[in-house]
C-alpha cells in the first residue's frame, strides 16, 4: 500500500494523536534559515514542523501525497489565520512551478517510498526542484523488527470530540533481502456504542549505502554530509552536483 493510500480516512484523523515520534521544528528552522528561502517540506502532513515554519514567517510550501492530510493541514492553518501553499502530490511525481533553496523531509518520510526505483524517481524530482547551490535534507532510518512484546500492544488516545482512538501492530514481516518491513497495523476510532476499525499494511523500505549513492548521483545530486544522530539513523544533506546544476 502506498503512503498516499495509507494516510487516509481514520488513519489521517488519528495519526497525530497516536504517532510514536514527534519531530521538533528547531532543526528544520535552522536548516531553512541557513540555506535560505523559499523552502519546501515533503510529506508535510498536519502534525510536522511545517506549520511552525509558516508561523515563523518563512517562505515555505508543503507537499503531501494524501489528500486527507493536505485538507487537515489547510484546516489547521486556516484556524490560525494562515494560508500556506500546500500541494497534493507524490514526491516521486513532484511537479511544481517553483524551485527552492531548501527542501527537507521531517523525519524518515523517505522510508515510506516502497522500493529503490520509486526512491530514485523522488531523488530526481528533488534535484529538479532545487535552485543552484540549494540543499536537501533527507533523514533516513533502518527499521529493526518490531519487538515481539510490542506486537499486539495497544496505544490509545482520546480525540477532542471524546472518541477513543487506538493503534496496534498486529503482525509483521521484516525482510532484509528486499530491505522492507511490512507491519500489519490496526486502527480503531469510536466510543462505547461502536466505531470504525481499519487494518492496513504499513510499509517501510531502507537503503544500502552504495545503492543510495548511485541513485543520488543519477539524480544529478551529490552527498555533502551524513550524520548519525542515533543508532540506525542517518541525516543526509544533498546538493546539486556540478554536472547537474
């Protein structure tokens, strides 16, 4: 299942409440201020750093592959009197009429691309949308298998309307050969009288360093730096190569 299809319906409604990790806006604010504007957040959703950068007055646009996430983001912005540009597009098919000094993904959103071929297309799209001298910030993650004692464990929260929202991983296939982790996840949203239940496959794909370097070069980009903020995590900074500029 693609990310565009995964983050729809009740998943989009409760994702912000139930997500396990939240990403501080500060590193992305610093990145955009260092590299310059305009900026673009890929996979902006409705709970990431994007709206904080908008609040700070930065010239930043957002892109998300889920129409429901785009709608929720714009609704939240409008409630604060903000009117950012948010586009409904897949990052591998990105086709905007503007180029950017800074492009970033907040957290390992790039891992939602299901295979190397899709990732190569996304890198090409990033390269085409960077201004000369611009930079892209791409966090990556090598996801381990979900621990056995986490399978079936329920995470829950209460919505503003008083409904109970839950999330659980109910099964998983972790395949190092294809560098893919497919988790069967279950969402529920309702009250004592019933509600909605939805199961979907949440697919994460990771990258071999040699393959990533090849795809980056083929996209007309170069790897400027790689940092490792935690085990199994990398933050890759990309710039247009001399040949691709």
